């Protein structure tokens, strides 16, 4: 057991350093089978989605497909708590692209994502099916326009999810929450609540997390080649009225406090500092991190993963 854990820790460190994990024949077969499962899901749900749209009725098919995609990718998702169905702004921690599949599969929410995702093959198209709101992080002068997009999304989609850490972590850390996209709650639209969400991958969190210098393609191949399934819990925590915490900074702080408490309870021990610098969100890793010996400091990724 100790040897297996040491091997797993070494592979995590290699992936975080940007050195792709070797994939054997069995792993390549798992990638092919899971890719086939995703294509099959698309072939079944996309035509039905467009039919529902033509009939101008609410389409459940993006939610159904994304839940299926999470399962095909290896996630065995368990929902804890009750997600609000409408007029809700979900605020969640972030580990992986699987987060999007899991949360949407449980709630049908739309997401906020980087503008670059729109141009990505397949992923960009799938994002538009799920009514993703695309934003340009570097467009400081366009914040007002982006806020209006979010307000429209809340009105049209009933729920929107943001990942205010701005990048992905390892499941044992929680970065400061960025607040620009929370300006949509200044003041909050009438009747809208905030519901914090904790994503808990359990023991698999460090292995699943998209961290360090690993590319998106390498991460996807590594996870799809992974043997077996992994347990994942999506905790929909108690919602709160944003007007009880005036201002986006207060809303972010309260959301982070609730997620941190729930994560500590799930882990059974205190959180540790994140061991990887991330230029995109101006996070600098501590020079010495005694809480993350098995994940040494690595160079920052060239771009932040999707959020």
C-alpha cells in the first residue's frame, strides 16, 4: 500500500511539473471506450435538445448529457443538500473540468467561463449548448458589459455558477476568492439567493486536480485513462440572501467561509496552503509549504484552467 501511494504521489508531481504521465495499452483502451461513451451521449441528446428548442420548451438534455459525461469520465457523483432550482447564484470551489459536468448534471446550471473556451474544439460548442456566459478577464473596460451579461443569464437561465478562485486546486486548499464577477450582486437582483457549493473528491482530489504546469489535453488524457471510478460529493450548502452581506467582497467572504468550514469537515483536518504559483490570479505559493510535502512547488501554468 505504501509503495502504491508513493507511486501515485510521484505521478501527481510529474503531471504538475508538465511531464505527461505515460499511458499504457490498457489506458489507451479506457480513453477510447470513454470517448465512445461521450460521443454516444451526444448523438442521443443533441438532436433531442434541438427538438425541444424548436418546440420552445425547456430542454433537460444538456443536464442529462453532462451528468452522463461525468459518469463516463469516472465520477460517481453523490449530491448532498438541496440545490435551489431558480433565482440562484452558485459559488463553488474548483478542482477540475469534471466540476462542470458534476454541478450541471445535478442542477442544470449555466456557467461563467473564459472567452477562450468559446473557440475550443467541441468544448466550446458544448459550452454554448449549456448557455455558458463567456467573459474576457483582461477586458477591464468591459466589466459593465460582462455584468449585464450575467444579469441576463440569471434572468434567462435561472441559475449561474462561478468559480471565484479563478483557477483549479488540489482539493486540500482554498485560494482567495476574486470578486469582479460578483458585481452582478451589487445590488442583488430581486429574489436572487447565493448558494455556496463544495466539491469534495475525497482521497482522489489530488489525483484529479488540474494543477501546476499540466496542460488541459494531458489532464484530460490522464483522467480518461485512469483505472476505475472515483467518488465525488457535490455539497449544496445553505443558501443566503446577498442583501444580508452588502457588497461583493462581503458576499465572497461569507461564501468562502461556508465552503472552507465544509471542506475542513469533509477532510477531517485543516486546509493547507496551495503549493503552486498561479500568475493568472496573482497567487504566489509559499516558499516553504510543510503541509504539502508530496506536492513540491512547481512552475506556474502558462494559462489558468477554465473557470
